[in-house]
C-alpha cells in the first residue's frame, strides 16, 4: 500500500504547485479629456507719450493702467494711448502658470539703432471660473536724451500659459 500512497501524494503536490505560480486581476481604465489651455491677446501694451530728459529714467505702467515716471516726465495734457496689455485665458477651471520675457526691446521707426528696453513685467489676473483676464504692466527704461520718435517692435513679446 505504501507504493500507492506515494504516487498520489506526488500527483497532489504537483497540481497544487501549478496553481500558485500565476494569478489574474481585471483592471478598469479611464481618462478625462480636458480642453487645451488657450490665450488670446485683446489689448496691446502702450506706455503713451513720454518726455525725454537729460538723465536716464523709467516709466512704470502697472496692470491697473496707472503710470509713474522716475527721472522723465509723462504728459498729462497729451497722455497718448495708455493701456496695460490684456489677454484672455481659457483654462477650464485648471491651475496654470504664466511666463513672460525678462526684457523686450522697442526700436525707433526713424532710426532702428535707437532702442528702449522694457522689463520688470507684472501680471494681475482677474480670475473667473473657467476664464481669466490677465492685465500686464511693465517698466519702460529710457536712456538719457532718448531721441524723440515712435518706438515699437512688431514681433511682439510672448505671454505663455501652461497647465501646472
């Protein structure tokens, strides 16, 4: 009888070892597709009319549209078009970051060798549930005796928004 018990014991241990070498689980899968983030410029950045001086100076245009002159003068009688830049961001109620350049140059239409640098960009978002309005100000840096004329850069500067 011992000879019959041993083969049955070997057969039982062999079957149980095959059952322990693998297992299967079913995994569900999902995705939520969100709208891509979108930004649209609605207003250009415009410092208005500035009066040159013998010394270098700055004009700070804040996101609320107010201007402060340091070392130069601004014309209250003829302010020109003064406006912070404005852009609409559609973000679908998702968090995002804003990237602006460190600086940007404007060139004289009459003499492209004459430049004015803009830097220290400031952003003030008017937040909504799925859309924000960004107001963007900056600092205009004039050289001493900055030649009069119209300064611009038709290439524009980039305002980049990215989901976090």
